[in-house]
C-alpha cells in the first residue's frame, strides 16, 4: 500500500501477462518462449503469454504452437502495432480484472528472460511501480572482442542505466491505458510510450535486478534499433566514456 495525492493505493497484482511481438524469429523464438514458461512458473499470480506474429513468413507460428501461449497474427511490419495488438489480447482475456491489478510485461522474440524476471517485476509492482524499466545485455557470442570490451566499458553490473528497451519492460495496465498504449510506429515505440507515461506522472522504476539477454546481431529487423546501436554507436560511445574518465582523473591529479 502507498499513498498518492492523499489517497491510499492498493498495489496488489492479480494477473501478470506477457506480450511478445514476433517477426520471422524462427531461430530464436523457442528459447524465448521456453524462458517465459519458466518465469511464469515462478510467480504466484495468474500468468498468460500472448505472442503476436507480425507478417511472419518463416516457421515462427509452428514454433509458438508448441508452447502454452496465446497466439494472434497481424500484417503490420510494425513492432508498435504488434505490441498494441498483444496488449488488446491481454485485456480481452481478462475483462473482469481491474486494470490497476493487471500487470503486462513486455519482451522481444530474440530475447531470453531469467527465471525470476516476472517475480522481480511483480515485486516492483507491489512496491508501487506503475512501470518497470529493465536492462538488457547482448549475447556476447554475437559480438567481437572489441565490442564486448566496449559494452562492459559503458555498463556497470547491478546499476540500472534507465535506457528503455522493449525487451525488458513492465507496465501496469491502468498506466498503459492512461498513456494511450504503444504508438503504432515501427521503431522506438517503447521510448515514446515511456515519454507519455512520464508526462502523466506514472511511478517509473528502473532496475538491473533481472536483466534480459537479447540478440547481439548487427543487423536487426528495423533500421535504427538495438542492432544498429551495437554496430555503429557502441565502440565510439565507449571511447567517449573512457576519454571522459581519463580527463577526470587528470583533473583530480592536478
């Protein structure tokens, strides 16, 4: 329980649902869904996984059919549209659950969540969070040694950097609805949503307590996403950070 604007707020969560947008992820989807099934077993609340197959031309649908998940299809080529379709599926599945007691976790089909992922989000929700922003780590097997060193130079284990990733995000359904849901755009729909949530005063918590492993591929499904960041921005950013640290050390020593 917490107080907001002079009123006591009940943070209890009855249902946790997961939304997973998918576009041609036959190579990685099984690992993603297997990790979600494991995470769902670790929480006491009712759980439900909703897989949105967006213009898939591979075996993603057949792979999803092997798991205890709810599937639907869209033909949008847009992760924003796919996430929104998944959220709508969740709301249809639990029409009698108050939105404030319905928690929706979000990840990507090229990602693997830890076993405590949902239980960690549940703990944050019941402590008062409307939104949980989690961290991601790329699969280092996909990176060069130089990229791996650059990634560790720009991240501190255990410290939430606050960067928004759709692969590790959680939202109370009431806050999500208040913000208008995910915008129907093909890129940065997660960032735009968080901007709207901040404007509306949602209680947003950033945490590195349950980081998600995501693909470290260099060319993603859309231009300008995480793959492009790894390919073109990570190493220059690490150089800037290391340069700033050297400059700071030099100023301290003088």
